[in-house]
C-alpha cells in the first residue's frame, strides 16, 4: 500500500507541495512506515531543507540502517561532512543495527570532505572487517577518498587491487593525480586507459584537459582535442569550459574563443572560463566586455566569475567601476562574508591605493581567511609599504591566525627590501621553531640574507636544502652576483650545468651579469651558445644583458651585432650600448648612437646621460659634454650629484678648473666627496696646488667613509712633499676607522678567472700569472722587432 505514495513524491516540485504530502502522511498514519519516511528525508534534502530531513528522522521511532544511510547521504549532499561522520559514529553504537554496504560510499566522501585521514582509515578498517572490501562501488569510493586527501600511494594501491577496473575507477585515478599536481602521471594513466580498451567519456576528458592546461603544452592540448572530436565525445558545457581553460593556459586564446563561440547554450561555467582566460592573458578590457555580455544574456555569474572580473578592474586600475561591481555583489548577496572574494577585493583596493578600504574588508574577514591577509602583506611588500606589510603580519597573529609559508615568504621579502635584518632574524627563528621547510620560505631567506650582505649565511641555507629547484639556484646565484661575488655565481651555474639541472632565462640573465662584472668573455660566449642550444626564448632583458656583457668585455663588434638583432629596444638597451662605446674611448660612436636613440623616439633617462657624459669625459670632449649637460632638462631629466660629478670631472681633466668650481658652487645641494674628488684630481693632473689651497675651507666640512677620497688627497700632498698634511689625512682616516682598500686585478687564463693584488698568497695563481706576463712580454718584443724590420 505504501508503494502507491512513491509516485506522489516525484510530482512534488517545491517545498510547499512536499509539505502537503508530508501532512497527508501524518493524517493517514503512514509516517510510521520506514519507506515513505525515508523518501521524505531524501526529498526534503534534495529541495535544500536538510533541517526538515533531520526532523523527520528524529520523529521516527526506530530508524533502520537504510534510513541512517540516507540521512548520512543527505548530510554529504549539504556539505555537512562533520555531521555525516557524527551520525555514523552514533549509529554504530546501536548493536541492533546491521551495517550495510550502502552507507560507506557517502561516509567515505564525508571523510575526504572533512579532511580527516585518521577517520577515513578507521572506516576503511571497518569495511575490511565487514567483508565489503571487494565491493566495486566501495573500492572506487576508497580510491577517490585517498586521492582527494593527497595520499596518492594509497590511492594507487587501491586502484591496483581492484578486481574490476571500469571507466569510473580509471577516471578516479586520473583525477587523483591531476588534482594533486601530478599532471604527467595523470596523462600516463589516461594513455593506459586507452590501451586497456576503455572508452573515455566527457567526465574522464575533464581531468585530461586540466592536466594539459597545467603542463602548458599546446601541441599535446591539440592532440587531446583532436582525440575528443575523433571519438565523438560530446562536448557539453563542462567539457567545453575545460577545453577553453586548457587552451588559454597553453597560450592559444584564439582556439579558446572558437570553442566558446561554437557553444550556443552557454552556462555560467563556460562564461566564467572565457572571462578567466582573458584575465589570465592580461586582456582585462575583453574580460570585462565578456562579463557584460554574460549579463546581457541573462546568465547569472557566481563568485568564481567575479574573481576574474574584480581582478580585471584591479589590473586596469578602475576603482570607480570596481566599486560599482562591489555593490552588485552585495545586492546579489554573493559571498557576503568575503570568504571567496575577500582577497580579490583587497587586490583591487590595494592596487588603486585605497588601503583604508582594505582594512574594512579585513575587518569583515577577521580571523577566518588567511588568503586575504596574505594578499595584503604581499601587495604592501610589492608597493614598498614594508612597515605596513609587517604590521599586518603582527595583526593577523593577534586574531589567532598562524602565518603560513606565503605570509612568511612575503614578510621576509619585506625585511629584505627594507634591510630589516633584526626582524628577519626573528622570523627565521620562528620558522626553525615551527619546522617549516617550504621552498618559498627558504628562497625568501636566501634572498633576505643576500640583500643584507650576508652571503655566507644565505649559502648555508642554500646548502642545507636537499632538493633545490631552479628558483632556489637562481636566488643564490643572484645573491652572489648582487654582492660582487661574481666568481661564486658563475661557479654555481657550472654546478647546475654539470649536474644536468634545469636552467631558465633568470639563470642566464644573472650569470651574464656576473660575466659582465668580471669581463669574462669566454664564459659569456659559452652562455650565449647554451642559450641558443637550450632553446631559451631570448627576450628584451636577455638581449640587453648579452649586449652589455660583450661591450664590457671589449667585443664591441658582437655587442653591436646583438644590439642590431633586437626586435625591440628599450632605453636600457640603448644605454648599455652607449656605455660600451664610451668605456672604450669610442666617443663618436657613442654620440652617434645617442642621436639615433633620440631620433627613434626613445627618451634618454638619467643613466643614459650619465653614460654619454662619462664617454665625453674619457675622450676629453669638453664641448660635447657641456652640450649634453645643458640639454638634460630639455628631456625632463634633472641633473643629480652623479651628473654634476661627471661634469666636474670632464672640466677638471680638460683644465677648466674655474668652470668646474663654478658648477660645484651653483649646485642646489651640497657637493659630496665624489664631486670634490673630481676637482681635486684635476688639480693634481694640472699641478694647481694654488687651487687646492683656495678650496681648503670647502674641504674641511666633508665627511665621508670613501677611502678613495682620502687616498687621493694624501697622494696630492705626497707629490708636493707636504708630509705634514699627509699625516693629518692618515690620522683622520684612522680616527674614523677607515683603511685603504687594496687594489686588485683580474686575469683570464685557460678559460678561468684569477684575482690577484697586494698581499696575494696563492702560489699557483702567482706563478701562472707571472709566466703568462713573461710570455706576453716576449711576444710583444718580437712583434716590435718584426715591425721595425719591415
């Protein structure tokens, strides 16, 4: 008789009609029958009223195991995973209930959703104890649970032990690998699926498309798309969305657009995928146009859609429009607690300079969402608001949020950029105490100690890391290079090459700069060769670094060749080429290049003028130097102390000491030691001790830790035999704790760089160097003899 009521449940289309049926069951007394009561529980939950489901269950006198199982399933539908686990634990206390295999698939889903591996393993034990381990549905559920919780070894073991491997199980293991960042392994399992003769469906291909997108291999993506078309797998809304995302991640936005346009009935997911693709490609205006087209099509966006929309407003810096969309989100009651959109709101307002708006968002988020706090710390660091970044780190801890690896990495970067070593040391201690060994944190520590000049400590951290990524190697190479340890930077690069490790464009860029510093032409050429053989895409930065390296190493012909081959030239590219010619006395070439740069529409900057003035100074082109110095303001460049020092040096070397002194006195700020040194050096060259006596009062107020200034002054007095003044200078240096820095030279022998100077103790290097110099001297004498007898 009760089965007659079952069709009535299917006719209930809303909560009101279901409540009327429920009332009829109460009047007729059928509410005591387990079958209609169980169906009521399921129907209420399907219509979004899980509380009504629980009420029906509680009013039933003695629920059987099937009714318990349905309620557990309904809890999972409502994402109430903890409630589902609690129901199960309550149920097993009743010895009279027989546990059926029906319960376990929902229960295992609850375990993975709740994220408690211990409870999942306990349920697995119960399954084995009750003899359900061979059930194919339960096996698939166990596989999914271990995969979702990141236990890939357990998931693979479950898969291997399965008696029947159907499409569901193959799809589950592929999904497990892909969701845990193992795209290659996921694609390998897909290959085995095809070899086993299993015909994939659209669900399987969702994971495969995601794997291709994660790898970013366009050729592979096209092969997968071709497979879908050939096998006539239906490209429904979900699969179309995955294909759009796949192509956009592989950099083929045209293909993503074609798939999108071929779908007539576009779902929220498909619109979101296309908007996200534009956003990912930095095409913010097109992302926003697609969003407004979506609204015109009467398709409702969700919080994921709004993440890309708000991110696009942030990318364009459109504050007013972003605020309008914020109001739209509030009106639609979409993510009122900012659990999903909080970080994106913060990104928008931070990039538009509205820190006070960010504080309001953080006030709503409170201690619930660490991602929002991480976003504030990261953007504050990026914008140079270092104290604000560290203040937010402290504030989030007062709310009970423990910093994660991203919080700490951004905060350490703030310490590095601000030279806040003491605070950085404290954070390092906190990291050691918590046992964090995350790659982001370790790389940030290497960067911080390097920027604070403590390369030995940075290298200690680097050396303790067992598995070093290319980012870790690059961090240490950059650290050595930035601190003038170019030989060590090149040595690390050699280690990477000999160990067959990946080297990317950042690696090559840093080591090329190290070669420039050393004048190490052979290694620079080797790097250029490896760039070509490795297939590294040379961009503006790499080409500029190559030009700089060849120019500084004296190979101006190759430097010009690389420079000419550049499809795009920035002001930095022009500047390094001008500097190269200037450093080697090719002032006419430097001037010609400067004029070409201006004619091409590139405006020179402060460094460009510094280099052209330096070129004029080295060549003694006083009039050209004066002309360029006067033209600086025509290009909107205000001369700084370095430009004045260069101009004073140019005039002083040319003998126009009065004009040099006039420039010093006309400066809008006090001249520093480098500027006075340029004038003093001119006085020394032209033996103008009278000029030095005339400016002695100006020199009295100079306070500097530059040993070069005091050494120059001491040498001038020494040339005049004024030992009394020499003693004064030396006493002054001693009083402020300065010592003369010993000079050194670098020489390249057998493709290796050697450094030697006063006090060098390396016998091998000394013997090699003197042997080379003796041979060089003999060759030079023979060459002179040959020329004299021609």
